[in-house]
């Protein structure tokens, strides 16, 4: 099996899957996302900021009925438009934290929002964008919780077409219920 080596770019492109805090909601980043970001800055990029480009992907999970805050079954077209606009704004505000911090440090970056199942969307985006590495946070769920919640990081390790680094939260960052992030 031949390996294709990309020579079109001299920078190492690191994709990061980031999500919102389950406790604080938008625009706050999850503990796992922040930890993975800080780990990437401190352990991979270090002071060599010009050799890397960070690619931030946030995947929004659509509400099952299509409405997060609209309670009427007689929703108008404006309700759909407003909900989509609100989702886009929320995702942008979340990504702003990572983009702003990257720019402060002089690290080139891009950021975008997609909708769908995070596991599937991240793997699809990895295939489309072809980063050199994917970094994702890991909430540290136990075996029982993984059955019901599932883990994006495990799925990505098995299915993404690039090396994947998963970053566990440190012990002092783990809330009482690891599902809270």
C-alpha cells in the first residue's frame, strides 16, 4: 500500500473538534475542548507558531424536532430562519474564543461550523480537508456512560483518515458527572 505524501503545504495542519460547554452552554467552550487546545499549544506548537495552522471545527447537533426554543407545532418560516440564524451565531461565538487566542499567539487558523452527528461530520471533514493530525478532547466517560452517550473521540480514532490524538481532562478538571463538560 503506497503512502501519499502531501507537499503542497509547508505548515502542519492540525484540525481540532471543539464543542460548547454542557454546563454553561454557548458561547463557552467545553472543558475538554479547552484542554485539548491548550495541550496542542503547549506540547505541539510551542514557540514554533509559523509552522502550524489550526483548523477549528464545531459540529452542532440538530434538535430532534428541528427547534431548540420554538414550542409551537405551527411554526412559521420565520421561526426556522431565526433558529438557523441563532445556531450560526452561537457556533461563531464559540469559535471566537479559539480564533482570538490563536491570533494573539500568532498561530494561523481557520474555523467553521457544520451540523449533524459530530462523529460522522468530523470524519467527513477530515476526509475533505486532509489535515495532518486531528486533536479532540476526551471527557473520560466510564464504560457504562459510553454505552449511552457514546464517545466522539473513540469513533474518530477508529474511522478518521489521519492520526488522531485524544486529550483527557486532568483530574482537577473533571466535574462530579463526567458527562458535564
